[in-house]
């Protein structure tokens, strides 16, 4: 089984397009968690505005991230130290019920990312479209969303669940945002475990691990 969150889900759909012969014999099921099937500016909040801004604003900004990567990296760490990066992560990624460990974990992952790689990733996503792949997926698929995910709207997940044959749709939380699978990790773990059992996917070892106490400690 393959599982991908956000851009990870987009990578899984690309895998399905490039290696369709692997679906079934080698890959028995997929989990697409809070992701999209097309250019993310089309399935995010204010999509109309974002599409209008893509060429004149968003693409030049992505190029600037690549060209000015050392400066952007320094600014990212400054924002981490002064706490503004945490506030941004809290507002965009969580419902407000996340733990301190979860908030710092996701914030540190973001600021540690190479801005040049992130910028090139944005440029690639602007050209991404896996719509035609969806109806061709022959294995069981679990689509996971959250009610207030503004980066990958729930409507995108609903479309994937309708278009992929036999796909299941699960909403983790009505107020969950883009990283709901971390904040509501127990619900996510339960949903994936049920899906694996229903899909008849053979498993090795014990059940899926619950995130460590360091990530899930209560505020």
C-alpha cells in the first residue's frame, strides 16, 4: 500500500500514470490524504484569484525563491526564532487544538526545507494535472480530507472519490485544516487501519504506529 499527504498524494497519482502495471500486482491499495488531482491553484481557496495571479505573480515569486534561496532560508529561520512561522503554521495547517509538539514539528520541517527546492516544486505543480488518471486506478483507494482545509479544498477530495472507481471518502474533522492527519492522528490511524482490513491488504508486522508522545503531547 502507498500513502501520500498533500504533494505526496500528487506524487502517488504521478506514479499511477507512469507505472500502471504496478497497480494490483505490487501496489494493492492507495491512501490519498488531503491532496489534489490537478494544479493546486485550481483547488485551493480563492481559486479564481489564484489562477489570475499565477502567471504575473506566483510564478515570478517561485523563481525568486530559487534565485534568492540563501536569503529566503535566513528569513525562514528568523521567522522560526521569533515565532511568526509558528503563527502561520497554526493558522493555515491546524484547527487550534494541536499540541505544541505538533506545531513545532511541522514548522521546523517547513523552515528546514531548501527554498530552491520548494520554488521548483511550485513551478512543477503549476503544470500538474492527473485528472485523466483517476478513472483508470484499479486498486482500492481511501481519500482523506478535512472540513476546513483551504490548501486542498474538500471539494477536490470529493471529486477524486467520485471519479476513482470504488474509492472511499473520509473526513477527519469538520474544523480540520491541511495537517489534520497530524492533529487528529488517532482518527487518521483508525480510518487507515479499517481501510486496510476492508481492502484485504496483507500487512507485515504490527498495526500502524501511533505518533510518538513527543509529537502528540497535549498543550
